[in-house]
């Protein structure tokens, strides 16, 4: 994720994360084209991802891995809509947006000086924006290279001292995928 933050004992904690990984699946429908170059499609997508903490900053003091530790896992269910711009028979740039619900688990976030300060989870509203390029391999198969920004908002988390923070998790995702039309 991008940086996240929460409060504990009156101090703001900010985390930076290492590059993580994501695995997802989707099922959808490609609607009739508006014209020869513009085609809408929709899908229902389920995505799981995990990122490790790289560093924590507390009261201006930054600690890095291995003194900073923990990870964030997410499971998101999204309804997405896309517009494919068919440049030619093989190339199809696209843009898209989606909304849904997401579960985020902040697991054992802390550092060597304080121990675990956050170990909680919550469900929030998720939105995302996407752009990419589909390269047609055949009439039914496409390789997809894309970027998306996803944000899970409205997460209410309880720190180890009992203080509650409303936070969000944002992610920049570079993806490679495969689409098969049945």
C-alpha cells in the first residue's frame, strides 16, 4: 500500500510498505460495441494482496526493517466497468473504475522499541481507477498490462492501547493478466 497512518497513545504512527503481491480473479461480460472502436465491459472481481512494513515513523523518528515489522493483508470484492478503445485488431487500450467492499487486516504492526502496536482488522468501502493495454492473442484470448489505484476507506482500527483510529489503505498496482472470452 501507499503510506498508512494511525494513532496510539497520542502519537501518530506512519508506515511505509515494501513492494507486495496481489492475486485476483474476475468474471465479466463484454457488451455490444458502441461503434467499431469503443466497447464497454463489466466484471465482478475478487482480489487478495499482502504487503510487509518497510518502515514506521513515530514522533518524527523513523525505524526501518528489521526493526519495523508487520504486514497488511486485504481481500476486496469489486464491481468494475471498463471502456475498451480498439485501436486496431490487436491493441485495445482501456480505462475503468470500480467500487466494492474490502477487508483489511493490519497484522502485528510495530517496531523493536514498542512491540506490537496494531493488530486489528475492519471492512470498508473500496474504490479503484484503472488504465491499461490489452493485446489480443486470438479472437478469444487477450494479455492485459495495466495500472490501478485502489483505496479502502473508512477502516476503524483499535491500537494496542485501546485508542481507535479511522484510516484508509491505498495501493498502486502494476498488473499482468490474461482474459479469455467464452
